[in-house]
C-alpha cells in the first residue's frame, strides 16, 4: 500500500507530507501515519513541518466512514484523530503547517494545533464546515477554536460554519500568513530556520504551560 505520509529530514527540520492521492482525508491510516512520522521526528528533528499535497492540506475525516454503518471503524477513526490533535497541540518541537490548498472540517482543526500556519493563496477554502454538512462539532474542535480563532470570528466560524479564503483565514485565526505560490516554500523555510533558534526545553515547557489548560477543559467536558 502506498504510504499516505512521507518523511524527510534536513538540518534538524522534519517535513511530513500528507498525500493520499485524493482529498487527504484524516482516515485512521492517515492519523496513524502522522503519528509514526512524529515519532521519528522526535528523535531526528528540532522543528516539524506538516504539508499537504498540491491543492489540499486535509479534507477532514473520511465522510464514508463518518456516515457509514460500521460504528467500530467510525469510533477508531475519530479517536485516532482526537489523539493526534492533542499530540500536535502540545508537540514539544515547533510545528509549522504548510497549507497547500483546501483545509476543512478536521483539516481546519489541524491548523488550530500549529505554532506557525502558512497558507498558499488561491481559490481555496479553509475552516470548520461541519454544521453546514449536518455534523455537530466535537468538544475538542470547539475548545481549540476558542483558543486559536479571533473572538470576533468565533461564532461565524464555529456555529455558522463559515469557510474562508486563505487571506480571510489569516484574519479569522486559522492561518498566520497567506503568501503567493512563488514565495510559499521560501517563507516556510525562513520560519523553520527562525524556529530552530529557540531553546528547545524552554519552548516545550512554555508551550505546555500555555496550552495544557485547553486540553484540561476538553477532558473535563461532558462526552
């Protein structure tokens, strides 16, 4: 079977590239492959970059599984995704998302876990569209949105399921910058080099102190 996540490492920067040949659904296999890449990055790298295939970072959970009849498969996929979100959110290394196109539903949640989110300008849509397709958002997504999105955009982004252009996603809080194709890779490389200069222990400890309360709220919320 073709690997859905490839791994590369150069000068302390690990790049995990998601590519299932389609919409980069956050399937059980995709979550497991990302976890394996993070395990390797923990040993080999000081900065992690996660990027998508051309035109899409992540199209969300696999809707065929979400709306299917196999409860065990659906729960396994969902639980794997939630574990991945929590791990990414507290990742000890600086985490850059290179948003190569569309990133919706669980793809929008992925962006909320990053430390630096760079989006490619284009006719792409970014955000949490679950309510628009008849799905209630899980508490994990709501709390991450509450933490990372701008207060002014929170209701329209979460409750009204608004999707944003890359530039609009900067204002809402999904992205930190949107850049043209010609500057995309160079911008990511520049930020990765800057993040390499941070003290690893101080970064990991400070990030945990800032973000652990959000995960505590998620754990305490009614299921």
